[in-house]
């Protein structure tokens, strides 16, 4: 039997936990993109973007630039907002 995963409520996250969740969601969306699973990619990207909007300016700078670029610019080219 697989171990139970802790369910994370994105609404209650703050600080570094929120930052880690944003990074995790962006990486997950990128992996879905590489697998050509566009529906799942779009869903994860929307969740990541919603959490990213909650971050302050200092915290946004802590998100690796590669992930920020993918989230904001490259994916907008394909998914459009």
C-alpha cells in the first residue's frame, strides 16, 4: 500500500511553503508540457499562476528565472491569457 500524501491547502500557505509550492507547480506544468499533455499542463499552470500572484516582490525574485520565464512568457505564447 502506498504511503498517504499530505494534502496541501494552497490557501493557507505562506512564506517559504508558498514559494516551494509555486516552484513545484511550475515544474509539474513543465513536465506535463514535455509529455504533450496540454490539458493537464494548462490546469497546473493556472494553479501555479494563481499562487504566484500571491507572492510578494521579494519572494517572486526567489523563484528561479527559468521557471518565471516559462510561466509568464513562453507558456503565454501557447496558452494565451
